[in-house]
C-alpha cells in the first residue's frame, strides 16, 4: 500500500521500458493491427477523447452508476452487518441464507436485471449494489465482532439506549475496519460497473471501450483501457489517503474476505 | 588485551583471532580473541549489546568478520557447516510450524541427504532423548515453549554436531523448565562429547553449565574476563549451587559486571 | 455445545426455507409479474427439466470446466511467477510497482482487447479467465514469499539445505496461507469471468444460457441457471475452504 506513495526509481524502469519497446516494435514492424496500437497512438487517441468530452462523459456515467450502486449496497450491507454483529441470535438465524446467497456471482444477476429494468442506469447500479452488499456485510460484522468487549460492557453499564449504543459506541469503534471494507467495496463497484458495461449495458467506459474495439480503433480502445486502469488506481489512492488521514495508525488493518 | 586460552590440551576446535566486526556503520566487536577446546563447555555472559550473540553468529558462520579470522579445526569459517548446530533463542520462529515434531527433526536428515531407511527410528530415538517420546505427531504450536525448545535441540542433535552453539536457549522459559533443561543439555553434551558454546545473560546458569565462563562488555563489544569453573561433575541443581566455589565465582563475575557498569 | 450448534443451524435452515416460501407467496399472489420473477416451484421445474434432458447439465459442466482450467492455469502461473518475484528483494523492487499499477485494472476491461486479439473463441475465454485469476494469485504469492520468517532462512543455512530445498521445504509451505487465500479469491474471479466470457463469445455454457433465457423472457430457465451458478460458487468455495483447513491443519493449536 505504501508503494503507492514511495517512488523507487528502480520500479519505473520496467513500465517505461515496456512502453519504449512497444513503440519501437510497432514502428519497426509498421504495425497494422485491429487489436494493438503503438503507445503514441494510444496517447493521442486518449487526449482527443478527453478533449472532445466523450471520455469524461463516459467516466461520469460509469462513476455515477458505480457510486449509486455502492451507496445502496454498502449502506444496506453495513446496516445488516451491524445488526448481525450486535445480535448473535440474528447472526445465527441468517447464517445459511447469507452463505447461500453470497457466492452467487454478481454477473449471474445481469440477465435478471436486464429482464427487469432493460438497459440503463438502474440495471447497472442494482448489480453493483448486490456485489458490494456482501463484502460490506461480512466485514462490518467482523468489525463489530472485533470491538473490545469492555466497551460494550461500558455501554451496557451506562444503560445507553440501543440507538445511542450503535451511534456512540459501536460505529465509532468499528469505523476504521468498516472504512477498510468501504475501500474494498469502492474498488469492487468500479470493477462491476465496467464489467456490466462491457457485457451488456450500452453506456459508460466499458461500452466505449467495446465500441472502439469493434469499430477497429485499437488506439482508442486501448486508451480507454489505460484510462480505466488509471481511474481504478486513482480511486484506490484517494481511499488510501483518506484512510490514513482519518484514522492514522488505527487504519493498519487489512481486509480479508 | 585479555587473551583467552583453551584449558583443554591440544589444538582448539574453534578459534576467534583478533576479530573486529562492523555492521551498518556500528562497531559491534573490537579485537575479540578466544579459543574453545575440543569437548569444552564454554559459556558467555554480559549485558545486552556486548556482542555475545554476534560472537555466536560468527562461530556459526552466519557472519563474516570485518577483520581477523574465525577458524574451525584450523580452517576459515566461510559459511555454516552441518557439524556445527545452532539452537536459537526464539524456538517459535526457528521451527517449521507446518511440520510435525517428527518432520522438524527429519528436516536435518533431509539436509544431510541421509538414507531413508532407519530414519524414522533414529528420529524417534532423538525425540526420546530430549524427552519428547511419543510426541512426534504433534505440531509445534501444540507443544509448550519448553517442549518446542527440546524439539529444536533434537533437530540439532540430528546433525550429530561436533559443536553445539546455543543462543540464550532458555531465556524465554520459566525457572522450573529452565533448570530441567539445563541438566538435560549437560548430560547430552557430556554423552555425545560435543563442544558447547552457550550464550546467556544469567550468571548462575553460565557457572552451573560451563567449564569456563567468558565475560564480555559493551560499546564496543569485547572480551573482558574469563574464569575457569572447577566444579565437580555431575552437577546438581541443589548441591552445586550451594558449593562455596560456585558462590565465590558468582561473586567474582557479579562484582566484575557491577564495576564495569559504574 | 455440539447439540446447540446443530439446533441453531437447523433454525437457520428454517429461516432460509421461510425466505423461499415468501418468494413462493410473491409469485402466487402476483405481487411481482411472473415474467420477471417466476416462483421457486417453476424455477425448480425448469432446473429439473434442464438436468434430466441433459441440456443444462452439459452447459453447467462446460462452465465448470472453463472455470477450473482457467483457474488452474492462473494458479500455476501465479505461484511460479510470484515465487520468482517474491523470493528476490531485487525482483520485487523492479517488478513490484508495475504489479501495483496493474492491480486495480478490472479483468473484464481486457475483454475487448482479448476479443480483438483472439476472436470470439474458446481460447479467448480461457485467456481472460486466466488473466483475471492471475492477479490475486500473483500478489498473494509475492506477499507470502516476501514474508517468510528470516530466522527460518538462517536455520536452513545452519542445516545446510540446498537452494531448491529452501524453496520447496521452507518458502513454499510458509507462503501456503497466502497462496490458498489467493486461490480462493482467484476461483471467485474465475467463475465470474467464465460467465462473462460465455455471454460475450456465446460459447455454450451457463453464461450464454441465462443470457438467452433473459432475451427470450423465459424467466424460469433464467432462474434455474442463476441457481446453478450460485450452487457452483457455493460448492467450489466450500471445497476449497475444506482443502484450506486441511492444508493448514498445523495452525490449530492444542
């Protein structure tokens, strides 16, 4: 994670070298391909798509879908996770249901969403919501389980109401680990949104990429690919920074599903 | 400069000759010389930072001196050898947690390329020798700290070592376990005729075990005193520790370290 | 203690059955149009029919095969590459940042590139699965190999273990917890990508099955496929977690 901030010059040799080799190879062989393009072409196509606004509009569509789905899926998952973490019987009663539903691959619901909503925003963010709900639930539940038991005893001794207990003790205590879950879910939301767009939904970055590829514009298609990678990297970077800023050393917990 | 000579007759098995060691810009050892006779039991004591563990790692061939030489039977120690075994202090880290007790001892035989037939019996004998008979199927984290350290000793004995290097092996154990293990190490060493080099911060442990005790001082690490221990064998946790000789040696080393620190 | 656990499990199954019954009520009373949501009875009928006629069974096995081949390919490549990179501090310094750069890239985003390069072929689907499954494996293995207890390397030097012995007897087993966690993640990714690959390349499998069923408004067939995919995910995860706890049985303390 820290590798993100620290720049070791040795680490830059490989990517820079690969780009140079790709460029040289493309020029020497006078590359004529429907799939590949020299890095310079990718860069130019990317700049052009950025300048005419089409790339930014597609980015906006993808991010809007991803974050709308995330907002629904994560808050639902977090709420369930808190309840199941706090009330053991509830956790045990829902165990089978959670374990059966969780492994359904999110893309399996793609046709279902398509059937119900047709193309558009709603089918996309409903799938993102399903995909982000589970990590939110599981990690919140384990974050609650990881709270120092003494704190819960304190809240009981103070005779706090359930709402006060949740908002004054439980959530603040579990927040660092819930944030780690959020970071993970943000990444998932972006991945799922792009996946939905690549496979079915005609909007956003994924569709643009597919369109450019099928329109035999490999430079543009690869520019979108690089852009999606940069976006994922930037979103994760922002989340890491936010995590450090908000929680400092307390954030040194890793998410494991 | 204090020079430490082997008490035993004949050539020393291990020799440290005017060794300096600098690691990462820090002078760890300065002009250290010592000789360890064949079959001798040498203990090293000293406050933390005096380089006693470093000295052991030099003898093991894990470190190379910046100046001077470490020799084993007259040859330079350039890398670890199979006939020099090391018992590390942190047994929890030095055992393979994914192998059973039996498997951990087997690792030494595998390293030596020893034949497979008869290996299992040999391993069981070694486990019995260190008091782990019948525990071969257990994993390290199913064993107590004392038993884990016994297991490490068994693995070292599997190497049939001529020299046993021990780095504060009982430092993390409780007093009762520690005394039991001291006696077992003594009898094992006497039985196998191995040479022993034992690092500890416990003065009494050093005197109780050793034929000779080397005292070291820090900043930079150097040999400061050496005393011969002429206590009778076999040693006994009660009588030996009450022996006037034992008490006077303890006093001598204690005063020495006290003086050096002030 | 055991009895109590079983009772809770039974109660939990009952709760799940309650949800299924609720689902049945939804369709019986037409709260949701059966065009979108068939009842569990009709989904079950479609499932049984599909399996007895063999259509669904063939597609199911095709999906499982793709998933497993791609996953094994990814695991093998991931472990080998990860071991190479992870066991050398220098390799980590040179290659690590590039891996970090590639990590957030969604595997599905390389699908257009893979289609352009390999066409709508079986190879394309396998390549995408293997590529997607490779990253979790690779990163986990690199982490495992770089986190081997340094004391164990000293022990192997003192014992005189050979270089290959150190890799196979020390580093690999020590990295096993990370490797298995990577394999678990990689298997999930493999199933998702198998489904996507089938949908896009129209290869015969559950992915194309559910897509065609949705396009033809055959919702019972669609739900039968979704159920099978859920079962595949559940069973494969369970098998792997059993394998994991067997492999890591040395972790259980007294």
